[in-house]
C-alpha cells in the first residue's frame, strides 16, 4: 500500500515556487558533481 503524503508534503508538491527552487537546487548539486570531475571508472592519464 502506498504511503500517504503529509499535508506539508502536499503543500510543497502543489506550490510552483517551491518546485522552482527545488529544481534549481538539484541542478546546482548535479553541476557541482560534474564540475569536480565525475570520471566514473576511467583512469586519469
């Protein structure tokens, strides 16, 4: 059975401003990882 979201989580899901800031935050997190040099399993030469 699915977990029912709380009223606060429902508010965050419905709020476009919070969705925008969450989107920006996640993009910055991803860009930091890419900028640091996420090489995976390749060897540096």
